[in-house]
């Protein structure tokens, strides 16, 4: 039993109960609220260039198909046959005219319409095909090439959902002249942890890099000091957050890929060059942002310096299916793309040496959270309470390195979501 919701978190979420990460009841409630009522990231537009292109995705626990239609629009439908429930799309991505269900070969367009029932020619009665399509997800919108979908037909427009957080997203997703593309298929693997743990880490826990990753990432010598001195955490709308180094106006610091163990002089040069165009195309403020991490509520994360997008898919209170993509500038020289790809592969993804350390921490967190003797002993999320505030250049609430307001605002938003169900009931 989870006690009363009021006991899970204190007023400002500077204390969070361990059960928030382990309770089966809370987990079920999240599936009905957090994953039902928000915008969820499903695919990148570069994966769906042509009509008939599709990718398989998940919205929480629900498998979906994201497909480009002939008219260029994007449709999202639930990947479950209306006859007996099998997944009709059984691969990660591709191009097709039809999905054929493996059980009785009902046929569907990539956008979900039912177009063939072989048995219907031999056995009546007549079937209303429009009634037995793959169920359409009612809302689909994209921004900066990122496609989001929502099960809630009444959800606010995506632009409003993101609010001023778009400023921070733009600084990475619109940074590169020519745009970004996802390279290769998704990497996916299981981690024995709660889905919120990786999310929280990438919303703004930049302080752990010097410690958890201390032996690996301090190859640049002063990199960690630079983070402590220059990094900020920004929350423009509760639940979303960004963390980055914000350089002084007159800084002569070289742009470089901190924490990319495969960085090269060409990559540093390219990033510096891009930075000049950012000052002109976007704003001088965004040019001074040196990327680290960013999150979109509830479960999309970006590691900016490592060029990886990831989604934490819930599977059980203590299990996630983690999905990770390499996202690379389309127009960068081949040598630069190679350095970006090598950095991602060595550092992140299922075999990444830095990823291993994070996964270890999240699994340990879950084990620690499962000690029910400690259910009366909440976690401390109060680092920097009240230190965050308005900033002359940057939208939202801005705090320094180690300020945990990114997590406090995430749990405030999360609490509103999970309690909404109670109000309705
Ligand atoms: Fe799909 Fe029967 S379950 S055709
Ligand atoms: Fe980490």
C-alpha cells in the first residue's frame, strides 16, 4: 500500500518518498495519467522521409506505428490488430504499402486503415472496415523535427505545452545549418530501474559528472571545473528543463565536445564555426550556450554534447526499456560526423562506458528505494532551494550547478498529473 498521495512528496518536493519509484499502485496510476494526458515523443522526421515510411514506437506501454502518409502528413496508430490483438508491425522501421497481421492476415495501410480481410470473401456477414482499423492516436504534432503524439484529444497545442522551453530546444535542434538527422536504427535495452530515474538525471543532474564519471570524463583536465563554474539549470515550464554551460559574453573558451572521449580538432573547429552562425541565425545568447542535457516532460531526454536522444519507456516499477538514438548534423563534414558517431558509440548506447556508470547508479537507486524499512525516510531533493530565480538573458527559473530545482519542478508537475485521476474519481 502506498499511503496517501500527500505523503509521497512534501509541499515543494524537496522530499520525495522512495515509494514514488517502487509502488505498483503509483506505477499503474502513472500509466493512466502521465502517459495518457501528455505529449509523448514518438519519432524524428528524418526517419520518415517518404510516403509509406514507418517506425515502431511506444507511448508508455502502448506500442504504436508512426507513418508518413501520401499527402505528407504523419499518422500514429496503435500497433494491435483489431481482430485478436497481435502486433501487425513487427520491425523497427522501414517502408511498406501494407502491414499483414501474422495470425489471420488482415491487412492494414501504414496509417492504420483496414484494407483486406482474406476470409471475408468466404464467410459473412459484411464487415464495416472503418470500424476495425488500427486505433488512431488523436493528436500528432511536430516541432524542430521532433514528432510528438498524445492519447488526449483535448491536450493543449504542442507549442503551448513546451512554452518558453522552446528557446532551449531551439538552441540545439536549430543549431546546425541544414538540420539534424537520426543515424541508423534505435538502440534499445533494459535497465532494472524506475522510468523517472534516467529522466531526472538528464533534466539537470550535471553535478554527478565529476564524481560518477570522474575517472572517465576528466580527460580534458579543466572540464569539470568549467561545469562547476559555468553551468546553469533552467526551467521555463515545470517538468521540462535544460542544463548547459553559459559562457560569459567575452569568453575566449573554445567550443568543444566535453565528455566526448573521441573528440577531434576537426570537431571542435566545426562546433566553433557553427556557433558563429547561431549568433546570427538564432541569437547571441543561444550561441553562448554550450550544450549538455535537456528533457521534455515526461520521458524524452537529450544529451546535447553526445548527440543522443533517448526515451525511458516504463515496463514495471523497476524496469524500463531504454531507447537511444544518435542524432547528427546533416551537413557536417564526414570526419566530423565520424567523431560524433564515435563519441556516442564509445560513451553512450548499450555498450557505452559512460552509460554503464549511469545505468549502474539508476539500478542501485531502484534497489535502495525498494528497502521498505526506509519508507518513512524520504529522499532529499532540496539542494539550492530558493537559489534559482529570474535571469537577465534566459527564460524561466535559472539556478547554478547542483541546484535540484529541475527535479523539484518535475515532481511538482508529476504530482499534479497523478493526482488529477483522484479528482475525477
Ligand atoms: Fe490479426 Fe487475426 S489477430 S488477423
Ligand atoms: Fe551520467
